[in-house]
C-alpha cells in the first residue's frame, strides 16, 4: 500500500513539473483522491462527513488539470456524490442533498463539466410548461429537481450539466410551434358565410370517412368577408386551394336577386339610399381599377353600377335587390346597420301664464245751462258726451226719463242729480254725475301638452278651434233692379286658434336629446266671432336646444309690467287744493303678466319605459273620472258617469286569445324573429308623489310575464329599475 502511495506521490511530483498527471488507484480511500485532486487543480474542497468509500482509477495516459477534474467528478458520480460550488470552495456532498443545495443558476450545462450540478430555467414559447413535466420526469434522476411555473410558463431543472444540456435540446424541439397556424383568406366575390357552410359540410364528410384524419377548422368573418383557416400546413393549403376556386368571379351578365324583409326601417325611404350607395361604391371601384377610362365606362349603358337595382315593396315593407354577389354583400351589410329599432322621446311642455290687472277710475261731470246767460260744462268722461243728447231731448221726444237717465250710467258707482227748469227753455238747469270704478283681475293659465315622437321624426300636436275672421264685405247703396233690392255679403276666413306643439328629437351620445321645437299658443282676447274687431293673443317659440333625458329646461318666457296713470281736469280749477278734485277725473291701470315655457324630454328605450309613462297618464285621466263618478248619477237624465277601465284589464280583455298549451299544433310554426338586444333602461326622472301615485295599486307589480300569452302587454306599476313600493293601507 505504501508503494502505491509513493508511486502516486512520484507521479504527482512529475505531474507538477510537466503539468500532466497519470492516475492509477486501486481500492484507495476517496478522501485520498480528493486530496490529490486538490493539489493538482488547486481547488479547495469541503468534504461532507458522509463521503466515505474506496475508489479505483486506472489511467493509461497522462492528463492535464481539466481532465483530472473531469475524471474526479465522474468518480464522485459513480460513488453517489456530487461536487457543488460554494463560493471559492467546492462542497463534496451526497447526491440526495445536491437538489436542495446551491448550484450554478440559469446555466444550460453548455461548456461546463458534464458532472457539475447546475440549475436552469427554461421559458416556453409555444407549449405549456406543465405539459412537459410528465414527459421529462423519467429523464431526470430521483435526486434531481423538475418543476413548472404556470404563471410565466417556465420550467425549472436542477441536475448535472450533461443531463441539463441533453434536456435543453429536447425542450427546444418540443417547444416548436409546429406547422399548425391560422391564416386569413380574403374573399373578393363569394360570401364568407356561404363558403364556410360548403367547407364545413365537406370536412364533416371527410371526418366520417376517416375519423383519424386531421382536419382543418374554418370560421367566417362576415365583417371583413374573410375565412379563417386553422390546422396543419398541408391541410390549410388544401382548404385554401378550395376557397380560391370557390371565390371565382361570375360572368358579367350573371347576378342574384334577393328579397329582404325589413323589420323597422321603411322600404320606400331605404331603397333610394341603398341604390345610391351601390352606384357610388361601384363607380369608385371602377375608377380605382380603370383610371381615367372608368367614368366613361360607368356612364355607358353597360356600366357596372347599372346592374344593381333596389326596388321597394310598400305593402310588405320589403326590398327587392338585384346585384352581383359582392355588391349584394355590401348592401346587406348596410341594411343590417340601418334596419334597427329606433328609440322614442316623450316630450312634455309646460306653458305657465300668470297675469294680474288692477284699475281705478274716479271723476265728476257737471253741466249748467241758462238761456239768458249761456252755459258751462265739465265733461271728463267720454261716455257722458254720448248720453247728453238723450238727456236734452227728454221733454221734446218720446224718450222716457228712465231711458235718458240710464244712458248716462256706466260701470262702477254712479251718483247723479240735477234740475231742468221749464223744459230747458227758461230758468237755470244743471246736472251732476259722479263716477267711481275699481276692478281687479287675475289670470292663471297652465297648459301641459305631451307628444311622443320617434328619433329624428317630426311630430306635431294641435288642440284648439277654427275661429272665423272677417276678411271683407260688400254692400250696394243703389238699386240694381226694378224692385230696388240689394245683395250685401261678407267674406270670412277661418284660422286655427289654440295650442300647437311640433318637435323633432335627435338622440345623441348618452342621454342628451337635441330638440327642434316649434310652439304656438294663441287665444281670442276680445271681439265676437266673425266681427272685424276680433283680437287674438299669440305666443310663438321656435328654438333648438340640447337637454338631458329627464331634465326640465326653460326655453323661453316673458315678464311684462305695465302702469298707465291718466288725469283729465279743467285748467286752473283742477289745480286748486281739495276743491280742484271736483274738476278732474283720474284713471289708473296696472297690469303684470308672467309667461314661462318649459320642456321636459324623456327617452323611451324599451317597452317598460313606455308602459310606465302610459299608465301614469292613463291613471291621471281615470282618477278625474272616478272622482266625478263618486258624485252620483248624471242629473236629470240619470245613468252612470263614464269611467275608463283599468289599463291592464283593458289590455287583457282586448288581446287576441291564445290556444291552450295542450292543443296540438295544426301546422309547423314559423321560427320567431331574432330579438334585437335592448340597451339597459335608464330610470325616468323622479316625479312628485301626488302626480305619480295611482289611485289604486296596479296588479302588474306581481305579474309574471312568462305565464302570460305573448301578445298580452303588462303595464308596470313603478318606474323601471325602481324598488317595489310597499302596499298602502286601505
């Protein structure tokens, strides 16, 4: 044994001199090998106490330091030990502890000793890291570490450098996307949905013939008129080849005719729009393809856009479209975007007019007459002048004293007295008349017209009378015939007097409504029907405003304050203090009016919104009838007063009956049309409890619509989205 050690020492000295070492060990202690390798390589080793055993190394040729260290690592692997770097030293520990001990991090093992311990993190690009764990587990020793981190799709491997390098090559091959991909094929002539239908049928038939054969996946993108093809490269190429053969243009004289039934739009209004769109798109495409020669080609009888025809069938609200397939797809795409259910707007206007009038008059009229000395008079009221002739003719005509005296009277307090001597022929006659008048007047007019209109549709409501206005007259002063008869006549023009409300709503983004408003409120102020002095009051507002749904906005108004103070008197005499009041008449008139117009629009987005406002208006009218009916029967003629029925009961009683569910169908029913998704309803604005609360609790609160026939309308008792109110006590 000593001879072997001496030979080893001699070899070491020789190796140190020539940098080559020949290892020949037989049943030597492993610690001896560790000491020898440390002296040859200059590395520091920390040996675990559990590292024990004997080793045999046979070398036929000298080795350098690197080869000696690689051989040393191989010996450790054979003995079940591992060398783990630890700073400037290397730890020799059992393999079972190598997984939890520190190694070289994130090294794939390339360029390192094959038996060195490394830890590498692989990032997967195409395959799932969790799917690789069961595949690679048999290739990793029991003491090694293999785990997947799904969060970042990473794979962690801790093993010897040689095995990690081998696994890296396998992972690179497995993490290959392969030839499965998705391609988009843009169609020019055919419809994507029709092509996909044909390809799906073909793929299903091939799958039935050979279930194990790989098949491609095809999906239609109708928006861009493209077909998405997924699968292996060979299968994709085969499907794309079929698509290209299907997407061949038709002959110039070929076309298709389709009938499109509209659900909401008007066929008469939509037909010219679609035909103009087809002409513009076809001429634009021809101009891009043909350059300067395209306009002349489009204008000829054989122009491409002349093949497209869009006819409207008013009776069925349908469009008859004749166009090439590509143009047909474009037209149908436009129809799907225009044929939508438009929202409605409930517009409520409030016209409030409050006016007050105050008037006071006080005056004294007198007259004194004597045939010898003449007469004098102070006449300050116009009505007195017209009545003097009746008083003067009291004794010389058939006019009675009562008639003559009543001619001097007017509105208000009238106090008069006087003496007429000798029928006014001799002596002094005089008369005095005191007139006092005070009047107060108040006017309060409130009008609330309501109008429901479609979005961007003009609507108008008119409530009033046709009042005759005298526009002209004719009369004959002479005779035009032997009997002397004349033929006078008058011409009458009738005009509407009342309330007119015209609105054109436009629903903008969100809940904003643009309203074009035309409001006119007129009334007869004075005069008789058909007379020439007929006077009317007229208020007109024409405006365009933006208002939020449920907002109350003032759109116009007028505040008018008038004061008329008039004094009539006798010069000089009326200026005398106190006594001067006997020689003057005063009239004071004060008028004040306040007119305001408000607008309140509400967007009706769905059936529940319309049902709520309908029932609220319906119940308000019915409440008035119910209160009137509580007074009893109709006087004199008898009989009950008319009262509208409850709305939900009226709807049920007048709905078309449905066959019982158990009845066998007589014919195959048509599939129901697709339901257009409705936007989330916005609750209506809060109303006062007095206006919103119905007289009786509406039973529709607890009605289950699913148990009613499809044609029965249920009116909600509260606003959409509002929590149910507790039942009121009787």
